[in-house]
C-alpha cells in the first residue's frame, strides 16, 4: 500500500513538473514586469489593488513554485519557509507598510530563489531530449537568477547604509523591491543605465558577479541545449537502427 502511494505521488510529480515550469515562468514574468511596478502605486490606491495583485498574481506564483519544488524535499521545505515569510509580509503590509515588511519580502524572495535555482537548473540541464517545457525552463531560470539577486540587493540595501545611490527610502517597501528588481535585471543584462548605482564594496562585488553570470548564461545554455539535442537524436537513431536490425533477423 505504501509503495503504491509513493508511486502515485511520484507519477503526479512527474506529470506536473514540466508544465509547472511553464506556469511559473509566465507568472513570475507577470510578477516582475507588472506586479512590482504596480506595487509602487498600490499603497497610494487603497486596499483594492493590493488584494487583486495578491489574488491573481502572487498566489499563482507561490502555488507554481510549490509544484516546481515538489520533486525535491529540501527545496520544497525552503519554498514553504519562503512562502511563510512572504505571506506574513503581505498580511502586515495590508495593515501598515514598514521596514519589517520589506525584510520579509526580500528574505523570502532570496530563500525561494536559491531553492528554485537548484531545482530548475537540474530539470533544465538534466540528460534527455530538448522539449518545449525545458526551453521555457531556461527562461524561468534566468528570471529566478534575477529575482534572487534582487532579494540580495534589497536585503543589503536595508542592512547596509549607503549600499546604493538612487534607491528610495527604506520605509517605502514596494519602491525598494521594485528598484531592487530593476537594478538586478539591468545588471544581469549589462544594460547599466546608471540611475541606481552600487556604492558599497559588497554590493559592487555582487553586481560584478551578476554581470558575469548574465554574460556566461546564454553561451553555457546554448552549448548545453545543443549537446542534449544531439545526444537525444543519436540515441533515437541508434534505437531505430537496432529495431531495423532485429526486424531483418530470420
């Protein structure tokens, strides 16, 4: 009975693992490019907009993150810890924004990002044919790297005075999160507009690291995808040849 239950659980995880990559990629893109900018306006527009954003964007992102991490126990535990921090921050944020709320969001994003990077990277770069969901998973991995560094920048911006120039006040949590995401992706893509600038040695070092990752990621990704596709085709041709040879046997 226990074996059958484990088999059903494993088949459920395998069935939803790849589609969850696509769902999380779409939801995370919406959260980064729509939720974060609107979050700056939300505290000034009453409770309606924050509740709508939580219901239609934040909640699906967290649910998809659980599905993606469901194949790894440690990653799933880390995701639940991150969800607890983020949800607590949402609840307190609806009552009164504070620096504590920003801490909860940035630390939660950092923990979840580290857990999902491990799970998604294993799913994307694992042996096997290159599928649509795997290609979407590469986009998801890129977005997660950016949000994880954003969590680092946001946390350091709160802990270290004068870590950045051009950041909003620490008390304006939604603006801090939006600026951290903005600076992270500007750095990851090496756009470097210069409106937000790291001024502390630690944040400068992290910015350099993220810029290097942003440069190496596409080259490494393309090389790995080509290798996987060629290996998959080689195995497929080998199995076809073996089947044809067995069919010619008397």
